C-alpha cells in the first residue's frame, strides 16, 4: 500500500550514477524500468550483488545492469555500478522506481473527529476512522481505514498508519513512521498486584498511566503491540524497525536504529541500546539492560543483562526426532553425568 | 460465525451411510440431530473413535451411535458405522449437521467501494467495509464488518473474510478460503539495507513490491499475518491450513495441504513443501527449504534446510526448575566436559 | 484509555489510611496528587517499596510518602504507611488517583445493531461498531470503535471492549472485563481431519460449534486470541489476566486467578488450574492438565501434564554465540558421551 511501481520512470545507468554516485562501467542498451532479484530480473531491470555466495548465480542473470562492490567489480561484464555498499545503493534505486503512492488530502465523510482535534489540511483521514479529542495530526499524515486514535494523541508529519491501527490516549508518534495494519500502540501494560489472603482475594490492577513515545522514521509491522508505561513512558527511538507480531512491554526503552524481527517478545522495563539486532521469536525478560550493538539470535531467551556488544544465543540444535529423544534424555541427568566424570577423574588420579 | 447447528437435520444411520458410505451395524432408535465428543455426546448425537486410547471411554458414552475403524468394529455394541478413516467420516457428518449459515447478498449502505471495483451480485459486503479501486469480488464471497481491501485485490468465489481482515493492494485470494478476524495479508515484508558510516546514517527501506498469492481451500486463523514479497511474490498453496497468530515472511512459498499450528514464525524466502506439518510456536529461519512431508515439533527452531521427510525437533525437556538449574549449568561447560571425557579415555588407553 | 489521572484528587496520608487501613507514621506536608516510582515520584506523589532490592534507591527518592512492609518500616524517615502487602495497597491508592474515565451512555449514530439485540440504556456503543442479532449488552458496558459482536453474544455489566475487538457468535463474556484492542474471541479452533488417499484428497474441517465462555474480572491484552470450542466450550475463569498476543486453543479451560504473560501459546483441550502463572512466550501442548499454583518459566515448552505445584522450566542458558557453538555441538552426541562415560566407569571397575 505504501509504494507502487512507477510506470513512467525510465533510467539509464548514467542517470542513476548522477543521482546516487558510484563508479559506472558501461551503459545499458535499453532504459531501466525497475529492479529485480538476480534470478528473476529482466533486461529492463537492475539487480545487485551483495553476498558473494550469489556470484555463481550472477553468471545466469538476465538483468540489464548490476550494482556490486569494488571486490566484485569483475564478477560480470554487464553494465554495472561499483559502490562500497551495493545493498544500500540498490535500496535507493528501488525506492526511486517505487515512489510513494499519491493520496488525496482530506477527511472522509464517515470519519469521526473529536473536539479540538487539529488535522493538517494536507493530511488524509480515511473512511471509518475514529479520532479522539485534542488529537494533533501533522502535515501529509495518512490515517488508513478503520483506525482508532485516542484522545490527546499526536502524530507528526508524513507518518502513515496503513489501516486498522489503534493508538490509545496520550501517545506521541514521530514523523515519517510507517505503521502497518493491526498495530496496537498504548494498550495497558501487564501490571497486577497479588492481593490474596489464604486463597481468597484477587489481582489488583496497577493503573497504566504512562504513554508510548515513538521517534521518527520508525516502521512497525502488522499486528505488533507496544504497551503504554505503568507510570513512566515506553519509548521507541528513531529509525527503529519492528517486524510483525512483536510485543513490547510497558516501560521498555528501545534505542535508535535497533532492528527487531518478527514474533519477538520483550517484557516490561527492559532497556535496549542502539543498533541492536534481535532475531525472530527471541524473548527478553523484564528489567534487563541490553547494550548497544548487541545481536540476539533467533528464538533465544535473554534472561540477564548483556552489556558487551556481540552475538548471544540460547537453545539447542535441530535434530531428527529420534536422535533428539536419545540425546535429550541425558539433559535430565547432566548433573549426574558431570559428577560421574569428576569421580572418574579423581579415581584415575588416585590410581596414578 | 461460519457454521451454525442446523435444527431441522434429523438423520438415521442409514441416511449417513447413503450419503457417505461405510459399513453399517445396527440402526439408531431415535434420529440423530448432531455430533458430540465421546464423553459428552447425547443419545441423539453420533460420536467417533479414532484414537484407541479412548476405547475405554467408549464404554461409558451416551452417544446414540459411533463411527469407528475396522479394527475397532467390536469395541461397542451400539449402532455404528465402520470405515477406514473414522475421523474424516466424522468431519463430513459434523459438516452435514452444521451447514454454512445462510447470508444476505448485497452491499451494506455504509460500505465504501472503490472505482471500477466489480462485486458479484451474490456477494455480501458488510458494514464498515472499505474496498479499493479495481478490486474483483467473486460469487458468494462474504466480506465481514470492518475489513479493508486494498486496490486491485481479487477474491475468488465462496471465500469468507469473517471480520476486520486487511488485504493490501494487488494480493490475490483463491476460492473457498476462510479467513478469520484480524488477519493481515500483504503488509510490507521486513527488508532494510544498513546504510551507516562511522555510526552515522540510517536503514534504507527496500520497497516491498511483490504480492501475496493465496490458493483455494485455505483457512487462515485469527491475527495471522502474511507479508507481501519484496520483489517476487509470497505464495500460499491450495488446502493450506494456518492457525492463529502465525507470521509468514516475505517471499515464502508454502506447498499444498501444509498445516501450521498457532504462533509459528517463518522468516523470509523460506520454501515449504507439501503436506508439511509444523507444531505450535516453531520457528523457521529465512532462505531455507523444507521438503514434502516434513514434521516439525512444537517450539522447534529450524536453522537449516530439511530435505528428507520425517520429524525434527530442537529444545530441551521440561524439568522442575531446581533440577533444571542443576542440569542447565553444565550446558555452559559441555565442551569442557567432552574434553575431560576424551582425556580420561586417552589416559585409560595409555594405562592399559 | 481505561483510566486517566484525576486532577482534583488531593489526599493526605490520613485520608488514604481512612480508606484502605494500615499503620500511618507521620503525615505529608503537602497533599498527595498521585503515585510514582521510587526513582521518579515527586514530592506530591506517594511511592512504595515491595522489593528489598530497591531499599538503597529509597534513600534518594523525592516521593512525599512511602508505602512499605512491617519489615521495612524504618527503611525511611519519610511519612509512610506500613502494611502487610505494600504492592496491593499501592495498587488501590493508584486506582484511587486514576479513576475510570467517565463516558457517555448511548449508541453512536453509525453503529449497526442487529434484530432483537438488547443494549442497556447505560451502555456506550461507539462509532463503527457492529452488533449482531439477539446480542445482550449489560449495564455500563462500553464497546469501543470498530468492534464486531456476532449474533447471540452476551456481555455482562461494566465490561469494556476498548476498540477493534471481535467476538464471534454465541460467546458469553462476564462482568467487569477489560478487553484490549485487536482481541479476537471465538474464532474457529484449529481442527481438520486428514482425508488423503495415496496423496490425493484434502483436509476435512471439523465444524467448530462450541463457544467461548469468559468469567468476571478478566483482562485480555491486545491482539490476544481465544478460539471457540470444537463441540464443547472454551472456558476462561474469573479474575484471569491474559497479556498481549496470547493464543488459547479450542476447548482449553483456564482456572480462576491464573495469570499468563505475553506471547504464550496454549494448544487445544489443555486444562489449566487456579492461580497458575505462565511466563512470557511459554508454550503448552494440547490435551494436558496443569494443576493449581503451577509456575511455568518464560519460553518453556510444557509437553506433559504437571500435577504438582512448583516451578517448571525447559530451555538452555544464554551464552555468547561462540561458546554456544562449542557447547551446543555436543548436544548432538550427548548419548554417545553418556555411553563413553559408562564404558570408562565399567573399565575402571574392571581395573580395580
């Protein structure tokens, strides 16, 4: 929904070079009309080589041109652009060929707008959108169909809520965000005090009165949820990229440029640094600190703070189930096994 | 929402046999009005025995009749039908007693329909549905309340989007699908190129211009998300069954008849074969190939391609936490332990 | 959305004592206007000390008053209240300062209400809400924007569906529930009978004709899904607290006061007792029984019934990835390793 192929963009390699720089070797015989993967690009498309593993595939590509690194400059004889970061260069070229779809400014007749809400004239509010009191909607903001924006929310310029997004009261969303369908921002954090006496009683809710504050250039994937703070706020930095179905607990802080893959769960009050990368389905328990530039592997459970940059992992390797059964049984007696080894070693020493 | 008990269906065992075949032993004294579990079925309901574990429970059933296999033909003296696949037979009988709910064709007055959209006269478009430009909606399609259908989407005959489903632009959905509430089809895949230099810079978005193509007879559970392809398409085969809260990354391909349980995450570009079964909360990393008839256990992380049919598992067995603490500590020194064993063995050999 | 700071509440410590009891030591010099964390509370806010770990932080707090336990009564000289359960006391005080937001009774003009639906005059039905036939909505119930309520649903007094909640036909929701955005209650359970013959055929759907029955005082987090029963019902007890993005399979039964953290998946037909606590991202396979007062650690996979109270864990500890690689490799040959140890031990015994 965010981008569409632009039918009238025709580019020579020289045009790309003028826009984005790089060293050009050769020129295409017909103008480029888009981008493609090495395997499927056509003669009118440009592709890229970032991973040397794909060098052999490059030989068979039908792409009209290639973006590659200095090291791979002679990996093809096709017209090409040589740059230090082929993948980022390719991203810019792809963006050029897929400019943002134009949209109509204005508020759909069916939308419900609260009292004292200020919606920029350049903004677009789609059908069945509910906007609360005192909301501020910036320039060129798009709020997609079926979204619900609570009281006193602010959404800065050029942000796009695609469809069916919910933002609870008082949350603040920065500029140039892309927030996908089904996202829920600012639901109550999970906070209850046990109030039981001899088995009687019930959980007492801690009112969740903090907010969610989201920086600029953030992307949030479909059905991801970010809870509001209990008393203080939940904070998402600038240029943070969250994939689908991530859960961010109350009072978490996520640093700039951090990237989190799908289905990750982060429990409350955990602080995550800058440029952290978290693999899919990982979990991080609450009240931890994860330092800058840490990498967490897929499906890893982080149970203690990680202050030193590097890659961290938990879990066991994949096995055929029969082998797993044989091996996993010993995990239940690993301590016994360790004791036996110690005893053997001791005996042997005695025997010497 | 999809089915309702049909109050006027009264069936003898003979009627079922006529419709669905099987060998009939005896006849019910009062007509059957529905299906039930072995434990709770009443005299006017029919039940089934598929798992021999439940044979002892069968003795106490109040069901009026039983569907069972050749092997279990004498496990009860009740009126019964003997078939090769009692569970599938039972499913057909249950479907007979719970026919699809009838619905009114037509477009609700509140629905917003885009330009050049073609909606079959037999289709039903509920309240607060938003349908984009150039959309094609087939015969008997139902689009439930609050759904958002992007531009140029097509939805084939007899498909049912229950409520609050989002389908992004250009995606194609086959016939006879059942898509549950909160599903998001075609949100952007997670693709960003790092564009940092000495700590400065930001992530460059790779425009996600592919589509999601979904086959026929697919069921998709509540709040599941299927991302659109980056350049090529994400493809879901025929008769694929996806449970709730599954995440399918961009450019994945899922083969016919594959069944995936709840909360599974599949990273981008992974190809999954036919008749694959994936247990709940499993994860599959990106760019892998999973062959036909592979079974992945619950909460298993698949980190490499699996070409051979069979069951695959990772993870550790459940333990009381105290035992786990004692055993798990050794996982951090398993390599040391292995060395010690090797040393002992060597010493012993020397000593011999 | 559920609560807002109440600007006119000004309380002395004595007022709190009058309302909630406890032993009072001293009095605030200026009235209390709210609650805060130990680190951030201001002079006009009250905080609490429940975890002795924070005793050192207490020295630096700017809070005007503190709630603490008998054991910690002298941990500060500030005005304070001494009680047996400081956290629960704090919760009550916080609730006092954040009373439920008032709302307007009535049905928004855009809402669609089915035939024979009974909506209490004190209830509030927001914009773009769809309510089916024969629905019963109790006193003071709030149904937030974009919610979809199926036929024959009942929702008891004082329950609040925040926004974009889907409740499928025939489900029953108790009193004083708080159900967050994106929740789906009553979607079809995942039940299909394989009906293949020599590779031909397809999955046969088992119609999911049971309901979801939810007790009183339940909270359900954003984007959580609870499937309807296959034939019998899925049942959620009283005072159950479910965090975000939880999946509850068909025919599960969850006992009173049980608390489940985010991203947990529970497969079908599992029975969970009372006061059970399940950590984030844990999984429980189907057809199990989990007894009262069991605690399941984060990301643990429960593969068999747990009848005895206590804490249970699976998984492996976090390691730097290099260490993990060295150690994890041995998990594939743990059985061999165990054999070697046994052989060594035997040899040694022979040698003795």
